[in-house]
C-alpha cells in the first residue's frame, strides 16, 4: 500500500515523528526494533523508546529479512536502518519494497552523510551502505520526510489527497424540487430583521473594502471577550482551514463522527491525523482518554450528535496542546450549556458560525475566539478581506438581536423534538437525537432507503462519509411539523 522513509540525524526526532505517522494510520502497528543492548550502552535509549510507544503496539526484533517482519493488514515501523546495517546483510531492499506494495511500511533511517567522513574503513563502508540503502528506499517510497530539530520537511510525496468523502457535504444530496432534510441550515431563509440590515448594507458598504472592526467589537462584547480575541472568517470552514498553516501541529487528533472539513484541511497541509471515534453504543459520549497524549492539536465538534459538558472538553487539555472546539451549532442550543466561547483559556480556540441558525449559508458568517497570541497567528494565515461586507453586517446585526437569536434556538429545539417524536413511532428504527436541529437514524439498508426517499422527492444526508458511521446511518434535518410528517410517512413507506 505505501512505503514511507523518515530520515534524520542523531537525536533529530525522527523516531518520534515516525511513531506519529504510524499512529495516524489507524491500523494495528508492529514495531520492528533493530537496536540491541549488547553492552548496556543502549539501555537508556531503548527504555525511552519503549516507554513512549503505545502499549498495545506489537514489538518484535528485526531479523535478517526486514520483509519477513511486515505486518499483513497493518502498519510496520522499522526503527532504525543504520543499526541494522551495522552487520552485513543479504539482499533485503527488493523484498521490503515488494512487501510495502501490499501493506504500510515506515522505515526510519539515519542521515549520516552530512557529517565528516570518518577515517577508518569500517565506518566508511557503513556510511556507504546506509547512504545507498536510503537512496534506493527513497526512490521507491511514496513519501520521504527529513526531520531536523523535531520538525519534519517533506522531500517527496506521491500520496493521494484526502479521502474525497471528507469533502462531502449535505448540499450535494439535494436535487431540484426535493424537500430538503439533508442540509442542516434552518429553513425559511434569514429573519426579517437580518434581511433589512443586509439590504441597507448593499447601499452603504458594498462599494468599499470590508472592515471587520465593528463586527469584532460587538462579537467580542457578546461573548465577554476582547476584540483582539476575535478572528472573523469566511464561515467556520475557513477557521478550520487556518489551523494547519498557523499552528503547524506535529500530530492532530480529530474526534469523529463530526464535521470532516477539518481533517481534510490538515491532510492537505501534510499534517498527520489520528481519528478518535465516538461510539454509537455509548450515545456518542466523549472519552478524553481515547485521545493520544502525543496529539498537540485536538479538534472536537460540540454540539454534534450529543452535547458535551464543559468538564469533558477541558479534560482534553495538555501542556503543549491546542484544543479546538467547533461550536457551529451552539446557537441552536437555548442554554448554550458546555460552550467555552466565553472562557479565556490560553490553549483553547472556539469556532462559531451563524450560517446555520440565520439561514444564510451563502454569506459564510464565521469567527474564531482565541487568546490574543493564537488569534494573531490565525489572522496572519488568513487572506485579506476574508469576510465580505454582508457577512460582517450579519455578525453585527446578530449581536444586536439576542432575543431573536434565542427564539431561533427554541424553534430549532421544537422542530427537532417534533421530528424525533414522529420517528420513534416507526417500529425498530434506531434514533439518536442531537442537541441541534438534526438527528441520526440507523436503517438496515441505507442506500436503498435514501434512493426510495429521492423517488418521493425527499432529500436526506447519507452519513457513511462521517468516520465511525456506516451505510445504514442517515442524518435527517428537522423542519416544521408538516414537513416532518411528510418525511416520516415517506420513510415508513421506504422501510416497508
């Protein structure tokens, strides 16, 4: 499947980086150790490596054939090549490359060619053998990374882009003329008070470059923050795309199932990502212990399929880690329980969006709340005039209408409760209500049911593109009672 070569000098951090890459595959990992503590001199280094690796990884000693150590159906991490080559070996590179064609293999190699040439012949021969092996492996590798001072530089990558399913969104599932229960934007379009503000903005603001000063000021006041802690973005999606280039994490953890755009963005920026899956059988509860300690960036959507309490989110904090909470649906929660938007924490970024609650997906109304130092880094990575004048108007108007926002949240709850009550009349249908305006259901044959609903001019969101969910899972957005009733009737017929 793939061969990755991680190369670097002594104490460069190459082994740590390779371990992050192995962890991010999500596969069972076999660690192939090449170091032997024959005289006690390697004891401390070996102990450090062992303590750092996950206890559930399998560890084996390298033999004469590295290909024989490759774990079928898993990821094999060979660490490191130089020690193993200290002993003359039979032909091994060809078989290892062939094995990597079927499984994932990561090889850690020492870069010995940047130092002085040793005077003794034995050391010279070792450098020659190591350099030749590294070049042959690199020529065949799908990815080659050079680690310097703990930072990885990609020298070559032929790996495909992120899984296309990560870029799948509900708007693709709606055909012209269909009742839309796929897009999780509240129905009815923008409220009257917002329409008036947007129309006025066309006359006053459209002819000049946008200035987000007023929008930042009122948004900061709404959340009890300082204006320099607000970063206005082109929807929540842009804020998520800024995380990679601004923070440059070594290993990111994305808690799924949730909005997948964050993981797609991290992959594009070459950042290893480990998935942490919520379990449907546990009602999608967040388990902070499931997040690897080595992750220095953690992204969680709250609310998503559930509403996480603040103490569970705060349990994810670690020294050297940035915690990102995507609260794009929080304005649909009347109490906003669990929100960290108003908390000044030096390692927490909260991302918000008004797109869904105000029914303005075309305007892209988003922002991030972050400590000033992190906010400055996000702004530095943001394109100029990122938020257009109408989006800034929507932010400003929303801050001036708290009662109207609260009413929209109550409406979202009422529509969801109505939908759930109707869905629960269908015998054998499994339902997971969210804290927002949608719910998740599980049916025996998801594709067949989705197709049958399309024939009845009803659009829903197949949920199998969310990591951790399967073909039988379908996300349904709640609408008014009449629309909900029509949906449920069509669903009953599809399941018959």
